[in-house]
């Protein structure tokens, strides 16, 4: 099943980032998904399949 992801969505991942945050904002879409930590502003690029496995919940929708 393909997740319906849009730019600006905020998602919660299974494991926390070393800074302590679980919440990330989607900043890039395509074959890879770019996400940004909402606490420390770190950018990470994940393959779509890896991203879909790691997402626990959709916190809020983007514009």
C-alpha cells in the first residue's frame, strides 16, 4: 500500500532522533523522501520504502 504523503506533512517516526524528537516535516517528494527534524532542523533523505516502514503516524497535513 502506498502512503499519501504531501509536502509540509508532519510525521512521527518509530525511533527518536538523537536530539530527542520523534516528529519530522516532509520537505521533498519523489523516489526519495526528504524530511527535516522539527527540533534540531537536521535534513535526512530516505528511500520511499524505508520511509514508509519507519513512519508510525501522520501528525498533521501540510498545505
